[in-house]
C-alpha cells in the first residue's frame, strides 16, 4: 500500500492522505503509524482518500478508528498489542460522528470500503463521502 | 509466498451442505481450485485474495459476487493467522468451487479448534472499544455469505463458506 500526502486549506487546514492498494491485516499498522507521524507534525484534520483502495477488511477499520482517536488527542491502541488493543481504547464513539477524520471513497454499493463501513456501522462514526471537494467542505 | 500450490481439482460437492440454509441441488458439479500454503503469514493475504478472485473468474462466478467472497475469505484467514496461529504462521488450504446455484469455499487449517459460527454477532451499536477482538471479522464474513459451517478435523478446523447464486447465476 502506497501513502502520499497533500495539503488543503478548507475552513481549517486539512491534510489529505491518499492510499493506493489493499488495506488489510498485513499493513493496517503502517497506516496508523503514518497518521501518528502526521499528528506529531501538526495535523489535526485528516482526509483519507481511499478511492484507490480496492479492498479493505476489518483491520482497516481498526486503523481508521485509531486515527480518529489520535487526531482527537488521545492515544491509539499500541499495534504491538495486537487485537487486544480494542480493550485499551478509552474514548466512546457512541457520542456520534467524530469531526477530525473523513473518508473519500468511490460511490456505489459495490465499493469495498463503503461495504465494510455500512456492514459494521462504522459510517455512523466516520463520515464517508464520494467527492473530495465535498469532504473538504464538511470539515 | 513460499511453499504453496494451486491445484485444479474436481469438486465432489454436488449436494446441499447440511445446515447451510441453501436449498436446491447443484445441477452440475464444476471443477474446483485449491491453494495450499505450508506456512502462511499475513503477508500471504494479498495472494490468497488474488487466488479467490482468479478462481471466481475461471469458474464463471458473476462479478457482483466476488467482493463478498473476498471479504469472507480474507476475514476468516486473518482470524486463523492472528488468533489460531498467533502470528507464527501455519498451514492453510483454500478450495473454491461452484455449482449452478452456489459458490463454495472451504478453508482448512491446523490451528487449535475454534468454531466461529458459535460466536454471537457483535453489537454494532457499541463503539469499537467495546467489541471483542475478531468479532468484527467474523461478522463481516458471516454477513457476506449465505452459509457458514464449521467442522472439527483430527488436526485442525474446516470452515465451509457458501454463497447462493440466483436463477440467473448472480448472487442473491
């Protein structure tokens, strides 16, 4: 999976992280680590461009959720702790859509990213849009 | 990916699997394809998905069905590799076959016995931090297929995933 970074100025400064390739259990930690780096560099609003992601599994959701926590100033679960990291997450996502992380994915129900979001309910916590301009305006 | 093989093998699966919830006998048995990896790790996930994708196309599975097959296999194999083998790697075999009315994927491993069909569906209203590890993966696999059957082997597990095809051969 390749990661490239762009910057945009919307209502707030937004970092755009563009993903190319599958996102699965073998590389989700790399995405989370890149997000930590961006946060350390000053990113507080992140747009994930996932239009180049043909496949995403539940591991991708772990990374995206971790990114949302990091961007909110909280510690994401340590990837080295593996799947047990779920139990270490303190922030409740039941409060609704978090404001720091948004996703752009290709439109259509067959899109793999949208499919996973919808089947797990994650689209109630992380907003998924089909247009970059609309996503930037949504921050 | 080392120590792996892809073998075209005639499928003997021609009748509905017990408890699968899928009715109707297959009109014709199609050939299946098998991939076996001696010591699979997470780095092999992409190759396993590619095998499932290629097999689906060779077997004439409608394109719209393919995403569900990929999710189910990837989540199942990931759970085996992470929870079953503890990331140490281990033997995995994936068989893809189809008849006129269904696609069947059989995944075998030599990990400790674990039956994902007995896991309760996760409460999707809870935040991710309240959910048990692996639960999301099982949920995705289960929601992508029409049947999931676990069988305990002498030395491991066999999980059979079934996807029903409609009268027009498309997914239902």
